[in-house]
C-alpha cells in the first residue's frame, strides 16, 4: 500500500521564483523564466517542485509576508502565468507544492489594515491583540538579535499585536473559526489550480494560542492539523502537507498523529543538524541516535531529508559544545553566523571538498525519507556574505558564464549574482557543468537516478548496522526480497568495513555505482574498503538483480 504514496519516493526541488530565471529582463525571476527551465529540472530528474511564496507581498521577508493570498505578485507574472506554469509542469510529470503561510500576514494586508483602524472591524479578531503591555512582550523571538519583540504597540489600533516573526508580520488568530474558514478557502483555491500540496510554514506557531502572561504556556492545537488534513483530502485525495516544525522527536509524533492522521511529512531538522555535526567531526553517534529517535510509527508518515534550505542552517538543537564544533569547522567567522544558532552559508563553501559534498548528498539521498534539494546546490553554488541576514544564500541561479550568470538581461538584479572568487558564475554554472562529464551536476543527476532505482529507501524497513568502525554509517533497507546497504565514511582517511550479512554464503554484493568493484566472500562476511569520505550503495544480490 505504501508504494501508492507518491510523496514517499518523490525528489523535491526547492526554488524561489525571484532568483531562478528572469524572462522579461526586469532583474526579477518570474513564471515565464521558470517555465523555460522546466526541461532542465526534468532532465535533472526531480519530480516535485516546492515553490517559495509568490503571492503579492511588500517583500520584507522574502515573500513570507503576504498581502493577498489569491494573487501572484506582479513582479512574477499573473494568475494566468501561474496556470501556464502548472500546465507545463504537469506535462512533464512534475508536481508542485506551494507554501501555506498563514501563521501571519503582512501588515499591509487589507485585513490587518482594517483590523488596526477600527475596534469594530470584522477583521479585528482575525489578529491577536492585547490592550495592556504583555508580560511576554520580548519573549520567544524567532530572529534574536534582529527582532526586538514579539508584541508591538500599534498606535492606530490603540493596542498591542502579537508577531512571532518580524514586526511587520502580525500573527493571524487561528483560534477564530472565520480565520480557519478563510485558510481552507486559500487551500481550496490553489488546490483547484492543481497544486499537489503545501509546505506549511511555521506549524508550531500556527497552531498555538499564545498568552500574555509569563506563567501561562502557549496552548497547542494539534487537532487543527487533522482538520486541515481532512479538508485537503476531501478536495484533492493525494495532496500532502509538508510541515516546517523544528521540534523534538516526542513532539513530532503529535504533528504526524499516532495513526498518521496529522500532517503527512515534516522536515527532519534534527537529522539535518546532526548530519552537519557528523560532517564536521566524524562523530556519527549522535546522528545514529537521532535517526532512531525520529523513526516514524505510521506507514503514511514521512520525513523530508535536506541539507540546506533558504534559511540559515539552524543548529539550535545541538548542544552548545556540538554547535561550537560545527561553527568552528563550517562558519568560524562571526559574519557567517546568524541569530546565535545558525550559519548563513551554502553547502559547498562550507564543506570545501568535492568528496565531502558527494558524501553529504549521497547520505541525504539515502536517509529514510524523501530528499529535498535546494536550487543551485546541484552545481555547488556559493554564498554572498555581504548581503543581509539569510539573503546570503538567496543569490540568483548561475545558468551560464555570461553576463549576470545568464539569469537576467537587466543591469540591476533582485540580489546580485556571485561574481568574485571560486564560486563566481564564471566558475560555477549549469552550462559548463552540463558539458563536462565529471561535473557535480552530472554526478547529481546520477545519484537522483539511483535514488529512484531504490524505492525501498522511501518505503522499506531500515536498520542501522553496526560496522564496528568509528565514523562509518551503515544503513540497511529491506522491501519485499530486495536488500540495499548504504555505507558512508565520515573519516578523512580510508576505512575497511566487514559486513556480516543475513544471507547465504554465496550471495553477492553489487556496487550500484561502479561495476569494477568486486567483493570476496568469506562465509557470510564481505569486506568493503571505503576511501576517505567514501560512500557505497550496495545491492545484496548479483548484477542480474539490479536491472
Ligand atoms: C519560516 C520560513 O522558512 C522563513 O523564511 C520565514 O522567515 C519564516 N517562516 C516566517 O514566515
Ligand atoms: Ca522578471
């Protein structure tokens, strides 16, 4: 049955229209540009696009500040161009997930404008107000250091409003049944236009009822997630919710629901952080523990595994000591760090070597769950630390070595392209890598293809094998009679691993990426020698079993 669940074996590609491809030469990416690049994405092998918010916005938080949920921001095109895009994507068998950003609106949203003007406005109760200065006014900021408070006094309203994020993002009152109805209407609208689901922004905050008093903890409404799920499934039966909730394992079960009746998928922030710790130190023990701790119970629930996204690399769930080690290795300069907990860097410049990038991606594609790639990481793009906050990792896609990286004809862009150093577009771009056999892009295509050939990663049973070698992670997947073993060596020196397989003495191991490698049989033991940062995808069975 789980084979029917498309999201369990999807390959998700996350992109932001603004910085992907500009077709009309105004310096801002648009739907037409994205349509022109759909063949590229199709060839890359991805089959699901997660599109960052594209609705009308004052754009003070990269579009996560929406002022009209039923629109396309004119900078990107029109509702017509959205439908064109959906059609083009569908023709190529690509599903589209969009952001559902309903924890808050922009303060420019007409609802908030009306709510603040008039106590009797029908929209007043759509937001969260306090007549008195809340005790908790400067607690729980998501962007510490940049954001000063979570409650702000609004002169026009004569009251304080709550905002979990920046001051210009007033929180919607999701306790209000009318707000809930409107959220369903928004979902229904985009579902009707063909989206395959939603990446739900800021889930924990969206389902909380906040208090103004220090001693009263926020109340969480997990049942609301089930309501949304039910609505979604009534409208579009195989659409999904992919939640953004950086929470502890015992909490995540409440989001998924015991029987999988909550949200379908969640980003695995814990595995993400411990992966970076393992990459920085070679110590895989905390990663193994996290994998076990985040094992999903329901067959319909699924983790989304990722390396980088459009935000900072959040390391807030590591211990201080662990975080210090990751900072030391991947972001030693203060300017690389953000909000006291994360790194505003792209993957490639952090890891430095091609072997480590391959190791990280090979791991991500073989972790229990569904892989999510960030645009530009397939060619190894860098970051621009001269930009503000998280914008460092949001520079335009490098399509070619030509002016403005082939992204736009305009002289001034939404964010500048990277044009200095080893990660400049002259060195790192799609056009060159497409035509170079050993490129990262070609490697990425191969590993995506391989992930598709191994659906047991999405739907099979898995165990961590004890390799007895420090720094080598071995995962074994089983589905029906098929067995897959993936090995990752986090050490900067070679490692020899002896696997004792639960198979008969004559069974073979087949390297799925290289037909030259052979393994000698010693009873049920097979020895594999991994290079420094080496990895293997091994099918238990003869070469006949892999085709
Ligand atoms: C999470 C998003 O990933 C982030 O980019 C945004 O700033 C906040 N939610 C607020 O919407
Ligand atoms: Ca444009």
